[in-house]
C-alpha cells in the first residue's frame, strides 16, 4: 500500500448493479481516490449514474480494461466480492492486461493475487504492483488495553451482511465532524480500508487473534479522536459470518451500538435462516455485550434504497415504534438528524466488567 492518490478503473464484469459489487459502490461513493471508469460489458456505453443514480458519478462504463486505458487510470480495482472470495477464471485476462499496461492492481479478495505466478510475471513485464488489501499485519492477542481508551467507541451492527454498516459508520463520522466532534472511521473490511487508507480486514485474521486486531485499530484511532465509529461486519445470526461479528463486538469494546437493517430482507443472505426482529436483534447484541463490557443499541439506521419514499418513511416509523429508538436512513435523508438524536448516548463511556476472583 502507498499513500499516492489513485485513478481507478474498477472491474465489475456482469455485477456492477448487484450488491456483490459493494466494494465498487463504496469506493465510488466515499474514497478520496478518483474513479475514472468501470469495466462491465453488460453496461458498456453508459455512465455510472445511468445504472446507479445514487452514486452520482459520471464515470463511463466500458467493455474492457483495454477500453479503460484511454481514460488514464493508475490502478485497476477488483470491485466485486464473489462468494468465497476467489477470483473467477474469466477475470484473469483483464487483470493480466492491467498489469502488463503498468497499472497497480488492488484486490480485496480472499485469494491473494500477489501469490499467483502468472500475475507476478505480468507485473514484472509491466513494472506494476499488486496490493492485496485483505492481507493483515501481525496482530497481538486481545489484551484489554482498549478498555482504557478515552474516546467513545460506536460499533455498527447488522441484521445481515451487506446491509450498509460501513456506509452508516462513514456517514455518522462525517456528521460528527460537521458538529465539531473529533471523529474517526475505523475500517474492518477491504472496502473500508480502500476508502480510509488504513485498517485491518478482520475476516482474514486467525480467529484467536481477531479480537486483538479489532482492539489494535481502535486503540490506534483513539489517539486522534474523541468519537470512533467502527465498521461492523456480518450479522450475529448469519451462519457463515457471525464469527467476525462477535470478534468486533468484543474486540472493539464499544460503548454504544447502532443497528443497521434493510427492511425488504426476510432471510439471511445465502440461507433460508429468517432475519431476527428488531427486538430480537437488540436483545441479542446487548446480551452479548452485557457480560463483558455493557453497550446499548442507541439507534437504528435503515437502508431504504429499494423502497420508494413513502414506503421508506413508513419503514422508519415502524422501526421507531418497535424499538423506541431514533431511526433514519443516513443516505436518503442525511445523517445529521440521526447523529443529533443519538449524540447524548455517545457522551458516556462504559466500563468492562472485571472478574472478582
């Protein structure tokens, strides 16, 4: 990784308008690096805003990396997270083309591209580099040091994966800064790291060290912040991804939780497991925290992108009635109202429970 400003061509073949391309969507919406083209043959000839208006980008969508080179990219970003994090064979040619053209290749896949001999040879031919974002640094076991930070820590938790936990954390960080609060966004996944330029992909850390990794990035962020928003991962009743959720619940040692949900979902992504109700989710998350470091759910952030405005407002009202908590869509209606409603709850530190014996 370097601190240079990138000009991204983003690779999303066949998936740009799907939630699998959430890496692409997040980088376009929030990264300081510029997106100059998207590679997706299915939407070639359009602009980003023609396919996803909410991203408010006029970057062109082209059919190939060769076409994207005309716009002067410095880097090719793998913008899709396929199930299992492996690289589809059909994408290899495009990555080789980028490397041979001298582009840095940035990937958040579980499969490390830098270990691939064919890619390594292409990188040498083009004088290019590969940044595998998910590779974690060495991390210690959880120590409890995070319990002593003075900054208040807020963790976004979800009803499922890919509901908007990163987006909510980013928007609340921005709102806090607008209110004059020294705040930091803490990235715990590949897209967040690409946006923030720092962080650790918790889902790539060996399980015994995952809580320690979460602790480390919160402690580091606390040196320059009074309020920290930690990007959540997974969902507590997701059969595949609950483990990373639990690592953050304990390792980040939050003082408060913000629950994130997409109202149209009924089952956990990829499974027939029913989503828990608001009350079940709140009871579960607060119960997990209660025996270690108590934290309450203090607000609900809904992702209403799939609803029209009337349905979105109705969903927000239902969330408020069912939880008794402030609720809003921080993208659709802005984050300041929700931040202001939750701000009193962000003011207090909670203490870890200490064993007596």
